[in-house]
C-alpha cells in the first residue's frame, strides 16, 4: 500500500524517456512483480538515415506504464525478427516471455512512414493481431501509441489509454510577487508537451470536455478567479463565469452540455450547474457550509461533491432531480476532490486519516464504502482517472518540486513524471480521443 | 506596511500655516489630513512655516474616535498590522487580530478614513486540496469583512478575494511556513 516501503523492495529503476526540456520524464517508483513478460523487438527500418522515433521503445514503455506488462530487455533477445517468418517461438519461450511484438517501418514518399506490426502469443505459438498504421514524422509517437493500444486491448480486453493526453499546470516561482504559470498539453507519458495558456496569475482546476476538444479552467488573470473555456485547436477562449467571489472547480457533464462549478455569489460556496447552450444557471446545493469540487456520476443524474457541513471535509452525492444529499465518506478527517471512475462504481479522492499528517490518493468502492489508500507522499492533490479506469494521475509535493504521479487503480505500479522546470500540479486526464 | 493611505495622510498633514509674531501650535484638525491655514494681519511681514504633526493623522483619527484604548505607539502598530493569521483549517479570528481590526474599523469610520476602501485577500497553507483551500481562503477573508461590518463598515467598501495557497509568503513545507501562510491581508485600494 505504501509505495515508499515497496520502493525499498523493488528498487528504483530510472527510464530516461527523453531529455527534452520542459517535458516530463517517467521514473518508475514501484514495479509490478506479477506483470506479464512481453518482448517488443526493435522494428526493422527501411528508409534514409536514422528512424526519428524508436517505435518499439515507445510501445515497450507504454506497456510497462500500464503496470500489467514487463518488457523483456533487448539484451536478452536471441534474435530480432521483423516478419512472422523470422519468429522462432522456442527462442521466446526460453526467455519466459508470454507475448511478442514485431514490426517494420517503411519510409514513404512525402516524408511519411508506414508501420506494420504483429502481436504473437508465444505459448499458443500463434499470431494474435497484426496491423498497419502510417503517419508523418510528427505523428510517429501517435503511431506507436496506437500500436500499444491495439496490443493492450487484444491481450487484456480493455481499451488502451496510450493515445490519450493530459493537461497540467507548471508554476515557476521567481519570488513572492512573481510566478509564471503555464497550462500544458502533453501525451499521457509526458512527451510532446505544449503550453496552451501562459499567465502571470494562477491557473488551476482544468477539466476536459467529453469530446476532448475543449478545456474549462480557473484563471486569475483579472486578479479574481474566473472560469474560462478554451478550444484546444484554435486557442479561442471565452470567460464563462466571473461572478463576485469564487468561480471555481469547473467540471464538464458527461454529455458535454453542462458545466458544474462552485460559486460563492450568494454568500458561501455552493454547487451550480451552467447549461452551456441556454446559459441557464441552476443552484444545486444550498448550505451555509463550503460545498465544493463537483464531479459528475457517468449518468449525469447526480454530482459528487466535497462539503464540510458535517464539521470536516467529506464527500457527498446530490441527486439533481430531487436535491437529495447522501454522505459517501465517513473515515478520516479530510476526504475531498473526488473524481468518479468511468464505470461509476468507484471514487478517487484525497484522504487524510485521523492523526495522519499526509494527504493521499484513495480509491473507494461506492457500494461497499471500502476505501484503499494508494500512495504515500506527504501532499497529494488533484486525482484524476484514465478513461479506461485503470490508471490514476495526481500531483505530489513535499519533497522538493511538485511532480505528477501515475498509479494503477489497483495500486500495484506507480510512476513519477518529474519536471525539468517548475512545480507541476493540477493534472487532468483526457477522455478517449480517437 | 502596505498602508499607502497612512503615509499619504501623513504627507498632507504637513501643514503650511501663516503666522506672525507669536509662536503657534497650528489649528488644523488633527488627523483631518487637511492643512489648516490661518491668516494673521498682526504686524507686517509674513513668512511661510511648516509644522509636522508628531502623531500620524490616521492614528490621531483613531484616538479621536474614542473607540479603542491604547497608547499612540500601540494604536500605530495595530493600524499598520495588515495581516491577520489563522489556525489550521479555521476562519476564527484571534483576540490579538481583533484588536487590530477594531483599530482599522475606528479609522475607517473616522472623518479621516471615511472614504477608504479595502481588498481583503484570503490565503491558506498548502495542506488539503487546491480547490478546497480556495474556498477556505475566501472564508478567512470574509471573516475579516464580517467583523469590520459588525463595526459599521459598509460591505461596499470591502472587497474579498481568495488565493487559496496559490500565493504563499513562504513556500517551504513546514509548520512555521504554514502558520505564516494561513492569513488574510488587508490591502487599501488606491484612489
């Protein structure tokens, strides 16, 4: 349960995925000793010069990041097949690998690349899936991630998350009165990071639209917190809420038509829902306590939120049709900032136990109320769930600069995405984008 | 510290008065911030002189209000206190901070301060979630605003903004830093 204790057992492995500045690099903080061994053979390259991306390397890292697979080191390989006819299953069985991925990259006219891949079940000695993907130089990472998605889904039966994106905020504090903030868009493995908003004032609480095309977030650019919606492709943005007081914690409804948010315009923080088409604003909670941090259930009929109405911050669920409120958490002194899993059966949130000093990511089954702590750095925040429900992203700090952590929902594997510059926080995981 | 209005009041308190022959202590209303002028025709030649009040006119205004007790030094220190601090996850004002707010309210209701306006910034420490703390910071700023309202300051003169833990005084991760960061800061609005 406590990642740091396990680190001592499993040891640190450091994968430098990239040395590019501003990008996040993945460090494994806890591995899974039950991961399925898979061999990803470097793809054969037929073209001019050097292949710009290591497709097999990216696929191997993706599979490792899922926590369910352990790529076999290439140094152990007995051969480097790139075609089905070159595969000797005996070689791979001897390595103890369960699956084998091979492929070829062929340069096409117009700086395009065609990538063929094939997945084999080593024990059954048969081809499981093969495919062809193509793209230009800048799309090669996307090509690799789509191969990872296909391999992962074929083996696990669960849709892969390797082509999804994340957004997060990077803050560079120069002194008490000067900090630069960036809202950054990147691949879920931290690569291809692009700032989509830069400001001298705080940016926080980004939320993806369900179609993955827009973000809602809080920006202090006017000196006051206001909620904006930004279209990622064009950068076009609109200030959607700037009432007196708090305009905070926007969260898109599952159907993309509404935005839940926190406003304190009537005196204290309550949950509101804004209809994005009609611009009608509905007050959902009405309580003198602080109601905060809304997250929709997948059916869009109720909202989970944080409230200190019981004396400490706990999670509640309000049914929109009736306004009826039900308490969901009872353990500990602080349970906040919930995100509902895509299947609607579990919650991820930040938990502090009675007598604890640290704030940690926890997962709770809604039906049983059973709660499990996933990680253990001192100050964790902003948990969000991958669209396939298998991984969580969150922020962690307290040991230097703020970093992002990724952990499997079962707690078996965890990673860090440290930044080469600034404090990283406020991650949000995109929906499926293709 | 950030009390621009005090220094400004002080500057205009440098009274230029005309007098002739005899010494004068000046007749300007202490703390009014308006130079008192007096035209004497006794004698012939006149010369410009300058008096400087020993007491900050804003402090004098608080003393004149009769609403708070204390020495000039105590009142000056309380009036200059632009920050109040809070306990963990709390928006309760301490008795020491209430003294400072009483002085602030006495100034704001005095003739010298009757046009002053404030922004109260609410801040938190880094513990808990960022969005929870944004709401908590607002609670703290509103606790200050509510107290000043009790003392007769119209809510239209006080604006509240929360920064949560976005703007720590001390970004370190320890008790001392947290105690410093859990604060509301009173910022006079210029003009």
